[in-house]
C-alpha cells in the first residue's frame, strides 16, 4: 500500500517511519513529505532510500494512508486534500481533535468509534494519551469524578530546537547567544509554560488535557484540571495524577485493572525503589505506572505517577496503532 508521512523529516515523523518498520506495516511505497526546503532529501525506510516530495506530488499519488506530523496549519490545509482523493489521514496536530465531526482515538480505549466514514482521524495530545490509558479501565469500573494532573514534560515534546537548546546550554553557552526554542534557559530550570497562555490563565496544553480526556473517555461530566510543565529531560513525559472516584475501591482492584490494560506496565514497589522514570521509558511503547496510593483527604481518591515516551506512545506509536486498526477493520488496504 502507498503510505505518505507528512513531516517525515521531523522528530515525530522520523519516529513514525521507525514504528511503521518495527510493526511490519504493509508499506509497498513510501511517500515522505516535508517542507519545501526539504524536498529532494532522502530518508531511509525498510532498507531503501526514499526521496522527500511536495504535498502536491503526494496527493497526486493517491496514497491509501497518510500519517501527519507537521503542525496545525499544515493539517488544516492538507488533510482535507488528502482525504478528497480517498486517503485516510491520521493527524498528530491539535487542529482536528475537538472537531465534533472527527474521532479522537486511543485504540486500546475507543478504537470502536472508527467507521468507514472517517477519513481524517485525530491523534490525541501526548500528555493526554499517557494519562487516559491507565485511567480508562478505572473510569469504567469506579466512575471518575475529578482529575488533578501536573505534568513534567520532556524537551522532546518541543522538537529538535528544544533538544538543541538544552544540549547547547549544557555545554556552557551564554543565554541569548544561541538559537532558543524557549523564552528562558531550560537546562537547570523548569518552565511552567507549555504552548500559549489563554484568557483563563491556563495554557493551550493544559486545556487540551481537559477537553481531550472527556472526549476520549466519552464523559463530559469528568472534572479535569491540569498544570503542564517543561523539564530538562529527554526520555519522556511524567505525570502526577490525583483521581477521585464516585465508587469505593481497593488498591488491589486498581492495580489489577491497570495491569490488565493493554499498553500499561505497573512498576510499583517503592520498598525496593521501583517506580517509573523517563530515563527508562525512552524507546518503549508502554505507559508505566507506579506510586499508586490512596488520597487520604477524600473518600474515594488515589494518587499515581505515570511515565511514557512521548514521541512513541504519545505520538508516533499511537498514530501507527490507529493505522493498524484501520487495516484490521478493512478500511485501508
């Protein structure tokens, strides 16, 4: 099958290529797409070199599938054009996520929503994916009333410029004398600022977690509040999550339900210093959960800590899993 990857030379795009190859997705012809300055570059996939082409050339080739990781403006413009030639689009930007006519999918949770009518499918925010995956079975069993989440997000979530900024600072560069992604140094620092600020004082990233959680779990009654923070690590995003349920539970039930959820690994043995960390999540597809304990200030509450490689399950892997689901459903191929 012809498969286009839009944004193929970016951080997430290159990982999409890697995951497609790892999962033996049936690509007969790869169509890598990138910005005008990258046209003609070569990318490696499945032991071959493929030439980066323009979006117009990719659309003319009529691929069966296009994985997008090229920003909201690009997705707004190009996704409908790909869809118009019969191509299924899985989009990693935020542009389509809250569109009521588009599905927002984490395959393990709500893959059943996909139908033959879906030609543009939204991939959720990285921070949202890793939180809802372990929470979905808990919501089904105990019904979540409220979530309070604080994130500790890797610089990889802001792309190559962010990684380069941190590494340049670690080499001793003077602030202001090198290209910077962030408004302040990130090495030896923490920035409580991801995406732009809104009139309500929250950032777009924080409101993505609020709104996307409700859409994926199919329950607008869940109260969600978030604080998203950038930290100087590369391995993945970490989250401190406080959840209040309507129904009583035991911790044994909570751990068992999460452990049975595909894509979730429990690492929860604090007596032996076993808990999730981004250093060890890097390069893996699972969401790792630990520090599971009761919130002793409310009747039916817990705290937990979850970590995941944001470029893989938070972006590229989830997108490829959606593609695999489309294949299983006979919607592409």
